[in-house]
């Protein structure tokens, strides 16, 4: 439970102000899985960021059209005469939920913390050499070299109150993979539109309007954020009036809900791809009957696996048309995407069998596929479908299905031989994919390079993108990297997600391309 006396007082003030307000202004919002933590720098994960955006804020944001917008920073530009320094002017008069003033020292503290050892956000700031408070409302970021897109990297890096953090011993970010905890895991002090009233992990989080928020007062004055893992239970809760909005609507329920009086569904493409990954390297797989080699390390096996991945069948049967098949792990929203890269081969089982035989695995092999069952749209069903497809070429797969809260630690510890994940690209730039999923795993890069793919030449190109000042050269390098990623089949993309939000009539929540809806955008009829 949330125990800060100052924030409880703030919640009581908000409740008093809202006495007599129509129940419609408190939104009951359900989705399939909870935020992994409230420590704002611990996990670079969509659900976690979505909840955090209601409580904490970032220097810059992004609207539904993908345009960067001012948040805690009102303007930003390269320093005159020095293209290695970004200067941010901060919003004045902003207060944290405990009443403390927001100043430049909070930005310096937060960026430094986000760059630290256990932060999942550090790769976004790898070219930041230092952050300096010029005055209370001006911050300078010294980069290792010209960094054309750095402001794009700030949309999910949340700003904490330095004094509050110091008082609660929060200099060290939660080491999520080890199961560590700290005060910020269940307690918050942001500048955002809502304050934390209570939290019951994987059940319900209650938020109240922050009456001191600097932004325009939202129509939603209270939020009940509910975790309902089972899809049909979620939909039943909407139909029975127990919740107002369901964020994760199964494709098979869209038509039924759209045609049911009193309800509606908003749909739209998401800036996220779904993909399979596998372990690289010579070491034998832990879950396979092949004990003297790693089949996945053979490019012929990876090619065979792609040739039996029937993306169109998954779209039609599993996703009921609510997906966009893709041959590149990069959504169309993102710079670097091309039609040519997006192409994918038609299924060819016979050719795949021949490739398996050529690779020395004519009889196939066994392996375990780790999949979440409550994170992405029909995630377990996608994995189940692929298990059947792989069986056609003798790859016998045992499916290990878990809630995302159990799946994530396995992934982050590189303990999976074969796995399903999804990846959004909030920077709208290919480097975000390269830094996290392709670069060799180091202290600053490759956080989600679960398969431990390594290519030193490619690593050098990826790092160089961060300080390339010539846009044409950078674009050419991005294209070269994608050519290698695709030819090596570093990742096996399935599709880009299509989102569906269901809600009762009279409530409108527009689809957010990064699947990070904010209750401040809800309108009532």
C-alpha cells in the first residue's frame, strides 16, 4: 500500500474536490497484465511505462501522430556553436506530488540514475557523457558527439524528485532480474496528472487526480487500473458494467463487441512487432536432445524455420485479420523501414526439410519455446500455431507458457533457448531496435538480446549511429545494418500488432500507437 502521508493528504484533497462528481469521471480500466514495477528506471517495458506515465513525467512526449511534444521541457535545441550539446529549457512552477518544486537538479539526478547499472533505460543514454544544471530551469546534455535524434530517446525516461529519492535511499535502481526491491517499487512521487492512492500488484492500482498538475484538467478524475489476465473474464467484466475500458481485446471478440448495443471498439495499428528469437553460439541448448551442438546457430536451420512460419495463416486464423504480417522486426512507423525489407518468403515445407537435412538435422530436434500468455494480443495462440508449423520439419517443441511477470525474468537472465517477445519503438528510429535487440550484450547495450547474437563489425556500426552527424550517411548505415540483421535472421518477425480498445458507449479512448493510452485523453459524451 502507498504510505506517504503527504500523498495520502493529496489524495484526500482530491477526493474532497471531487465530491458529488458523476461516477462517469472515475474510469475503471482493465488490461491483461500489470506493470512489472513502479521504479521508473528499472524496466523498459510497455505496460510498466503505461502506468508510470500517469504518475511520473518525461522531458518530452509524443502525440498519437508521432510528433515530439513538450512535457517537463518546454523547448530543446543544440547549443549554438556546439552540436555535441543539447540544451533543454524546463517548465517552471511544476511541483511533485509531495509539494516539492521541480528543478534542473531533478533532471540531472534522474538521467544519471537512468544511466546506472541496473537501469533498463541506460542504452538510450549511452552517448550522454554528462548532464549539467546551468540554472534551476536549464539543463545541458554533453554528448559523446553529434546526436541528431537524442530527444527522441527521452519519451519514456521519467523524472524523479532528487530529495525524495535520497530520503528513501533510491540511488540504486531496482535490480529486477535478481528479484531485488526498493522503496520506489511500490511508492511514487511524480509530477504527473494522477497520484498513487493504493496498489495491489497484479490486482488493482488506484489513482486520484493531482489537483496541482500543470496541464489542462482531464475529464477523468480517478482511475482504477485492473489486471484481469483471462481474456473472456475481461470482456465479461466490460459487458456486465464492472469496467469501463478494456485495453487488450482479443481479435475474436471485436466483431461481437462492435455490434453489441452500449459498447464500441476503437482499432488502429501499433508501433510494435511480435517476433521469435533463439539462442546463438556453439554451446548446446539446455532444452534440446542435441547435446553436441546448437541447431539454431546453423543458418540453414534458421532459414528452414522461417520457411515454415506461415505469417498469413497466423493473421487469418489466429489473429482474425487483426495483424500486419512482416518480414522485418521494425514497424512501418520507424525510420529505416522499407517495402523491400518488409517482404517475407512464402511457406515452403519441402525446401525447409531439405535445408534441415543439409544442416545435419534430418530427424529434427527437441526444444522448449518460452511464451508469455497475457502480454501481447493472442501471444500464446501465436506460439501454439508455430509449434505445429515447426513439427512439419521435425522440430518438436515443448511450449512453456507463463504470465509476463514470470516470463520477463527468464528473458532478462538469458535463460531461454527459444522465445516469443514483442518490441515497440518509441524513438521511431531503427537504432532503438539495434541497441537493445541486436548489439552484443554489454553493460550499456543488448539488454534484450536474449539469444546472445554477436557481431563485432555490426556492433561498431550500431554505436556509430549515435554520433553520426550526416543524415545521409546515417541512413545508409541503418540500411546496411538491416541487410545483415535480415540475412542472418537475428530475429524471426511474425507481424506488427493491431490494437483494439473496447469501451462502453459514452466513453472514448483513442488508440495510442505505442499502446500506452493515458486516461487524460479519455472524453465523455
